[in-house]
C-alpha cells in the first residue's frame, strides 16, 4: 500500500467518533449507550434514544448501576 493511501486510511479511522453500545428496541424506542470518562471529572453515562415509529412516545427510565472499583497494580 502506498504511504499516501496508508495515511488516508489511518486519518479516517482516527476521526471516527465514539461508538454506542446497542441494547435493542423496547416499545418502539431504540436504546444505545456509552460511557464517557473525561480526565479529572466524574464519568458520564450517555444515552441515545431513537423513536423507530411515527407516533409520539413518552419515555420513563429506571437506572440500576453497579460500581466495581478499579485497582492498579504496580
């Protein structure tokens, strides 16, 4: 592969946005999520909800989170 093409491929993959984890469709609402871990700030749970039907929908959420601490071995 030519260096020019290799650079193009690597630059396009580096520009890809973070992907969401698809969890399925519930009552016509497509649910996806991802975790954002900004430096020196609390982690953020980002939700992506998409209405897959033509009708208006109301959404109610219950979140159950389980935290497992991270350990670093040196």
